[in-house]
């Protein structure tokens, strides 16, 4: 399967030097570390080849580089296409991931919101987060209808798995 990742030139230079691409915790907001650690634990449970690295974020569709917000405005970066097997990646809903990042409950409906408010919601916060991986199911609920924007994570990607590299300047 094809996946794409956007990396800074610094990250790309490190990958060229080491022979592989890997996530770097120095780029993670400290407020998001709990969410990242949760994702890494899910990767350990679900990906047989995962060795505990910080995740590399991937897109399931080639991102449009004309849209800003990928890197800082004017920053040089690379768009990398990688060929990975499905068992090497953990796919999730991009928008639902932001509920995890914000350390909130992932509810699917107004009814679940009401249950959460009155203390009768039966899932823990972390149990509700599992729904980010059930991306086909959550799209059945009005709260989550809209564009299917899927992301994926993996651990380490050897440079031999990379198919295309395109340098660009972020808008």
C-alpha cells in the first residue's frame, strides 16, 4: 500500500544519514505526550513489527501541498511516498484523533454526550479513544459524517521502502 509523510528537511537529512526514517519526540507538544504514548501502546498491541519508536505520521491519500499548515509557512520540507504493508501501519480517523490529542472522551452522538454529562457513560476515556481505529463505523453517526480523512502511524521506515521524494516549500 502507498502512504505519504511530510517531513522537514532536518528530519530527511537525519534519515539519509541513519538509513531510516523515525519519529522524533522533540517535535511533540508536551501537552500531547500522553496521547502519543497511548498511540504508541496501541501500536505495540496491534503492529507485530513495531519496536517502540515514536510514530511517523502518514496519510492514506497523497496530501495537496498547495494547502498550508503542513509545516511552518516558508519552511522547506519533503513529501515522501512509502510502500508499506497493511500490517505495518495503524490507520485511524484524523478528526477523531484530535479528541485523543485534547484528552477528551470520544462520543458518537448527543445521546452519548448526555450519558457522559450525567455519569452513565460506560466507557473510560481510553476505551472511547479506541474508536479512532473504527473509522468506518464512526462515520455512520451524524457527529462524524463528512470527509473521510484517514491517517496512519508506523515506527521505523527503511529508506529502501521509499518510492518518491519531492522537496517543497510550505505555504
